C-alpha cells in the first residue's frame, strides 16, 4: 500500500540538514512496514534491528556512545556492511534498549552522514520518561491510520482519487454515489493498515471486524503491560467512555460519563497516557476565534476522539448493514462517526491547528476551527445532506471570517460566505481555503 508519509521520508533523505528521524504513531499503524518499504525503495540495503527481539543488542549503548563501535555491532547483527551513502539504518522498538534514544544525538553530532530512522511501540510514553532525550538533535514524523484518499488508492480506485484531486466538481458530482459508497466502507473499515489490506484483497467485512477486535485487544494488553498499575483501571474506563462521549449531542468531554462523581484530577494521567500512545486525539475549545487560536485555548473544555474510525465502530459493534443502509436507531451516532471521520482527516493535513468553539452560554457550537495561513476557518460537520447551519451562520455574522466551510454529503458549492465541501472531499480542504 502506498502511504503519503513516504513522500515525507524522501524529502528527509535528501535534506541538507538531515537529522536522525523518529516515527511516532499508535501501535499497528504501519511504522515498521513504512520504514522497511522506504528502505527497499530508496537505498541499496537496509540494516534493520528490532531491539525487542535482539535481546543481546540492548546493552550496546550503556558503556558509551562511540558511533564506530555501535555501527560495528549493527553490522555484526545484521550481516550488512553499512555504507553511509547507500545504507538505511533502521532501529525498531528503540525504546527497548537503554540509551538508544540518546545515541541519536551522537549520530547527529558525530556522524551525520549516516541515514538513521527509528520507531517504537508506545514511543510517546517512552519519550516522556526519558531524562536525556536529544532535544533538537532528531526530527519527528507522525504516522496515522490511512486517510480516506489512501484508502481509495489501496482499493485500486486511483481514477476516482485523481478526479477528486482535480477539483472538477461538475464531473465529481456524476460519481457522487460511488464516492459515498466508498466513504461508508471507510467508516466501517477505517485506516488501520492490516484491516485495509485485508479488505482490499478479500472484501470481507467480517474479517475486517475480527482484525479490529484483535487490535483493540492488543491495546487492552498494552494498558496492563506498560502503564503504571495504579492508573490502568482509569485508562480502561476513560478509553471505553469515548464512544459514549461522542454519542452525546454536546460532544464536550464530561468526566461524569466515565463514572458518577469522577473528577479531572483522577483521570489526567490516564488521559495523558492515551494521548502519548496516539490512541486518542484531544481537541480543545477556544474562547475566541482569533489569531493565534492557541492563545485563546480553554484547557477545561475539550472533545476526545479515537485514532481510527474503524476502531471506534468496532468498540460499539456497528454492523455493516446498519452503516451502509442506515436505520432510525443509528441516526444519532452517525453524527459521532462523521465528526470522528473529519477530525481524522484534519490531523493528517499539514499546518492545520485544530480546535472547536462554543459560545459561553453553550447555545451555539462550531464543530472545528482550523488555523491555516493566518486565517481562522470555521467548519460545520453534517452527517447527511441537511444543510441547516444556524450556529455557523450566527458565528459568521458575529466574527466575519474570511470564509466558512460546511462539510456534508451534499455537492460542492461556493456561496458568498460559505463553501459546502463534500465529506468525501475533505482532503481538499487546505486547497479550497487557500
């Protein structure tokens, strides 16, 4: 499967100021796969080491950080002669070897000619525990589940993808039903690489759900294995409350949904742990839609989303018939899935700081506010073709943004104050607003 992050890796390889690269992302989003695929594509050879399975290499960083000695050990382990110009060094599960993260500093300072890329499960948690992390000596790449556009490509729908990127909206309209059908499939399958790969080969929704349940079970095991014992129950309770939080009409996170009488201070560490793992996204409210949005961040009000829409559906056991055909019972949660979908596509797009806004009295709310190129853009999310957007209209009358976006199942249209962007074309947001 082609991943858009591969283009970022190619740019990293050819950068004049290249530093060792750390890939961050939730477990099973394809970190190992993309490192190996990139190495096979761009280098003559790869020196791949997994510190979880290569137990005897865990101690090579404890004595000193002599790069020649470290490279020699990697050559012995892999059987590959490491040439700085043609070899990619891959350090997988880097958090498992004490001092391995610190060694990246010495690769950057003393041997910048080497191409070093690394990743690890729960790397965000490991980074927070590091007292000697090489700040400023490494680069980061965040890897997410496959986006909807990557999903289209994985399914072989390259012509539909190219049409979407052309922004030929009159022609796109002719294939609207096809796009919507594929979008609903994405709602179910999501973007976890194993689930997408299976679906692309077998078109079997039952197998997809089995894979998703396996991933969720692995996350549950991570809670017990890697989190501090005292917060494991709270991690589980918070994690399992996310679907219920999103199902509310007002999706603001409320601790009382987790447990009656629950307080913020009881769950702060659990929430931070899940965020560091890449399992949830936290979207904070802003009190005022002004530049920069971060200056008006309200840390006491926020919404939580999962890393992947397919996993969210698996958590609540949405069946494929309900998702594709719909029914009255499902209507309320459809809004939660749609907001999850939009947020998932927004976090992938570069240079988009994402928040949400609500009035002080709570009578009006904008699903998302994004900051891009010195502009604040309000985004209203609609699950179907219902084009009523009272909150968005009153927001625009009061704050007069340069443009506003409503994303729905309706066709593309541009009005004086509003652009309606089809949900299946949300990947084109930055191009539209610029």
